């Protein structure tokens, strides 16, 4: 299986992207079968471009089946989750200093945790060292990264409330070298109330990060809870950048103004250098006109801040956390994995604007 040349980011991966003609949910895919090979085309910038050419022999080894959602059906999914492709091109540009990025949106279910986990995995796959701080009491990022976070485990709660050092709770993620997690436990649910009487309650996480040795890290992602309470404010004060995932549905736009207002307030009173560095469109359903309209409106309003990658609705993305994996390792050939890989690459290329590490 060989990737076609001169096609931008798709040529970087040789993936068995198999789908019915038309693609179903997510990015449109067409498949042309010839006697000697099968050419799979992915819609890029409105046109179908040949991405993968598969020999007839290798094509016979694949079931060619597709789910109703347009995702590849993989036999023995629970037993065989070894990567079925590899990305070439070596390491991506690294930042001069560690980038601290809060992934925030007070609306629930827009893909904050999924985005934090998969962007971190994508960057770690290409040489970056990444820490994910789980600041959501639900602990979903900890679950997705397969890090123990049952009650009683030292967690980010103890850092915020008990002044425990951040270093003492950070755990290596088994799935991927260079990826770390500061877990959250259910104790964090009460942190909002416990922080209220504390001095400098908005800067507790920032102080912990200042004391933490970040010299060996390239990125820190803070996965925020679905609210604009003290936990999210702590994340915004600790971060230098904000990444906002926006679901491609009308309701997702309603709370965006309130979130941006909160970012402005934090910038004006607590963190002058806080910047909105990226907006990521998630849960894009190519079958609906509304999704395209929402995506167009967001791009028209925010311009280059919106990443070019669009995350499609994907069964594989939803399934991956139940296996304690990112979608990049759970099903690296799926449309969701490829989309998150491209979003991670775009984030890495932002480093070129301010220079890269030697």
C-alpha cells in the first residue's frame, strides 16, 4: 500500500481508509477498483484527491466491509489493536518553550476531552513531550489515557486544595512514550466550593505549574470542565493559550460569546498575555447542510484562528476511551484519527511563527 505523492498532509500516512462510495459520515471518500489495484480518494478542499493506492493482493486481505456510519469494520477488534499504518516525516517542529493550552468550552459534549487526549497523542507520536492535566471532575481524560484515578489516588484535587506538588501526581501514559497525565478524581467535584475561601483562589493551578519543572515538556494541555467556574478560571490563568472545540451545530454557537467574554475578563484582570490560539470544529456531519453552515460561519468570523482540520462524527472516536486508548492507537486508519492527526500537525506548525527549538 503506497501513498500518492504531492498531496499535502494525506501523503504522510498510508492508511487503510475503507468506506462506501460517498463516505457517509465524516469526510467524503471514493473508492475506484481496477483489476490491478484499488485507489481510495479523500475529499480535500472540495475535490477528490488520490490518497492511497492499494494492490489487488492486499485488497483481498481486507474485508472491505463498512459500518452504517461509514467507518471501517475491523475483525477481532478487541484482540487486535496494533497500528495498521505508520506516519513518515519524522518529528514535527517543537516550540521554543513549553506551550500551556487550556481546552475550554462551557458547553458539555463538544469534544474537549477527546480533543485534549488525541491532540496530545498526535503530538507525542511525532516527538513531542506532552502533559495532559485533567481538570474535569468526571476524569474522562484520565480514563482515556488509562491512568488510575479512583478515589484516594493523589490527583489534581490535592494540588489545588492541599498544595501537593504537581510533580508528585504526574503519571506516564503506558500507551505512548513522551505522554503524561495529571489525573482527576471524583474529589475534584467539591473543589469549586473548597476553593472559594482560599487566598488567590484563581491562581492555584498557575502556582503549581510555576513550581513544576517544564524544561523537558513541549506542551501542556489542560482539559477544562463544562462550566465557567473556578476550575476553568484556574485553567485560563495558568495557560497562555486557549483552544476552543466547537460542535458543528447551532446550539454550540450560543454559548461561545459568553466563553469569549470570560476569556477577555481573565485577560484584563488576571492574565494579560492569554490568547485565543485555535478553534477546532468537531462532530462534523457531512450529511447535514447545517454542519457546513455552522463551519462556514465560524470560519468567516474567526478567520485563520480556526484550524483547517475538521473532526467528523466517528464511531471509532467514541469507542476508543472504553479501551483506555486514544483513537490514534485504537483505530489509526479511521477518519477521526486522521482528522486529529492533521489538527495536531497544524498546532505544531504554529510553532514556526515564533521560531522552533534547536
